[in-house]
């Protein structure tokens, strides 16, 4: 049974919510990191979203989308300054295995590239990476599926160019 902080205290979380929390919390942290957050800020935003979800658990129809929307708002609310492309991406985990280190380096490169995208493209990419379709994303971001697809296309083109340029520099 999971204990979740709420207003200075802790409450025992019912099984269904607890299982969902255990399963989705790491993915939500990754989602917020895709928006440009460092690990600690992403964990804070995810914790805020899950605490609010717990308080409204019986009223939430689409919990995966709901916590992502709340976590996004919490992250942006906590940011006093606009994210900039030159912010460094902290390593999230360290490993001794060479393959694991390569995966971390690749992930950090992708996160750094995502941070250079305009905010709407970064949001659309975060939702897409997390498995949402353009129609679902449009509902959550209060826009049209066509606008989501256009943002996604532009983001992919920009990321592809950046990652190709990085690969060329790496192998020269």
C-alpha cells in the first residue's frame, strides 16, 4: 500500500490508484522532462499532479491525460523564467555498463534537442512520445488535430535536422 503526502500528512492510497501511480509515475516524470524540465522539477510536477488526482480520483474520466495536463501546468507555473535552448540537461541516472551509458547519452541528446523546440512543438512531442494520438492531443491542448499534426511535423523536421547535424559532427 502506497502512502502519498497530502497537505503535510499522509494518507493510505486505495489499491487501484496506488497501482496506477506506481505504473504511471515514471512515465509522467519522463513526459515532463520532455517538456524541458530537469529530473527534480519533473518529479515535483508529477507529484503535484498525482496528489491532485488523488483528491479528485472519483471525478476523473481520463486519468492519464488529466495528470499530464496538470503536471504540465504545474511545471510551467513553477518556471519563473522562460526555458532557453542553452540550459544543460542533467544526467538522470548513472551506470557502469557501456550500453547503458550510451543510452543515457542518447537520451540526454534527444532531451537537449527537444528543449530547443518552441513550447507548443515541445508539448505536442511530449504527448506524442507518451503515446497519445493527434485527436487526443488536440482535445487536451484545446486546438485542432490539424494544428497538432502541423506542430508535430515541424518538430520532427527540426529534430531530424539537429540530430543529423550532430551525427555528422560526431563522425567527422
